[in-house]
């Protein structure tokens, strides 16, 4: 998936947790093999060329495409799995894969799990008694600085995902035009229970721009967000303060 993954796992029976981490890593590699749009022989590449049907692909393909259809509906089409006329589920795969890896490890008995995939994080449980997971949000306009710190206190699970242009340039596409999104934003960070959705909503909101993006994010249940414009203006959803600390 062209990025770095890291794991922070606490508690549980060591052998069982180690086996689950190994399975999670193998699962991430398998996701890359199946879904990569850069591998000509991947199932998604073959599906896009019409060489395979969804039914002939691994079950995960139908699962992800079903989730992507829901994301497109909820976002009013601002999230899409089509790029330059071809199937490209990249925008949902990483968040889904990270969340799945975290849940696999937690199911093995770990009391606290944090999985970070290229800066998008899913946490479950706690890192210790009376201690919440805390996730730093990079400041897109001040390299090395933090724009905020999100605390998962009181949540059984929390996800933080950021979409922006600071590190990868103008890579978010406007589904209506097929070209780079014209937006006043440099970053959108979404806080939600599940990384699958947080990743999608950050991308869709970034493409919408600060005004429409904030209005839409406010309409989503259980979702909070931090938006930063190119002019260094910070906009937040009403409930974001409850997750900062």
C-alpha cells in the first residue's frame, strides 16, 4: 500500500498476541496483493480490466466494494472508487485494512491495540489502567508540529484519519471532474469509532472544501473533525473539543 505500518499492543497472553500480530501483518500483505492498482496481476487490476468478476475474487473484494458503495451514498458522491474511468478502491482499502488488523489482534486477547497505517490510526482498549490512547495530529503548515492531540478516553475504540496535500501533494480527486480537487483546505482530520469510515469521510470532506466539508461532517453521527485551510484558518465540528486532550 506504499506506506509504513506500526503496531503498539498491550496485555494479553504473549504467544497468542504474537501469533495475532503475525496474522495481521500477513493480512496486510495479502490486502496489498489483492487490491493494489499498481500490480497488473492483482485481483482489483484484473477486475478493472474485465478479466475477473467480483464473484471470482477473494471475498474481501465484495466486502470492500460494498462498503465503498455505502461511502459514496453517504457522501453524496464525493467519495468514489472510480479514477480516470477505472475501478480504484484505494481510498477505502487502507482504513479498512488497518481497522481489520487492529480488531484481529484485540480478538486474540490484547487489552490495548494501536495500529497506524501511514498516519491513519485505529485504537482499541487502553494502553494501561486509567490511561487513554492519545494520537497526535500533524500540523500541515508547520512540519514537525502538532495541530492537536486526540484522546480516546472513554471510548472502547477510536479512529483518527487525515486527508490532505501537505505530504503527498494534490492527490485527492474531485469525482465530478476526474481532476485534482480544487479546495481551500490543506488537511482534514476525522475522528470516528471506525477507521474504515474516518478515512473515507476525511477524503470526501477535503474534496468538498472547508465550508461544505464542515457542514457535511456536522451532519454525520459520531463523527468529529478538524479542518485547516491554506490560509491557516482552523475550523472544527462542534463536538471535537470532547476528544482533545
